């Protein structure tokens, strides 16, 4: 499982390196079960920096009036000190509750 956020980066550090910049479009946070892209026959995407999300994520993001490009902060746990990374999204076709 991992958590992800969009729209101000939950740690108040935005994609341009400015601290204490509030989210302007709301926040998007979800817990999803993570699978390898190999599980869905998309090995060509395994080396990239983009993920596949469920269609419900697109619905939620559309309602938030997000600003493009979409950048997500992802991490394996919400516990303090757990490392995180950032990524984009390539498609919204994953099964509900899962990401690739």
C-alpha cells in the first residue's frame, strides 16, 4: 500500500522548491495497492516516472480543478521518516483501489 498526494504537496514544499506555499486547488490523497507494470503487460513503462491510476482518481482530480502538469508525491507509508518520491500519471485505467 502507498499513499499519494497532489495539489500543494502535503509537506508544503511545492514542485518549484518554494516552502510554505499553500495548495491552490485542494488536495488529493488516496491509499492504493501497488502492482508492477509487468503484471498488466506494460513492461515498456516500468523504467519511466509515470504511474497508472484508476478512473475514480481522474474523476476526483477533475472536481478539484487541478493545475497541470500533475505531479504526485508517493510514499510507502505515512509514518515520519519514510522516504518518498514524485511522479506523473500516464493513464487512468487501473482497477479500482490499485495502481501500476
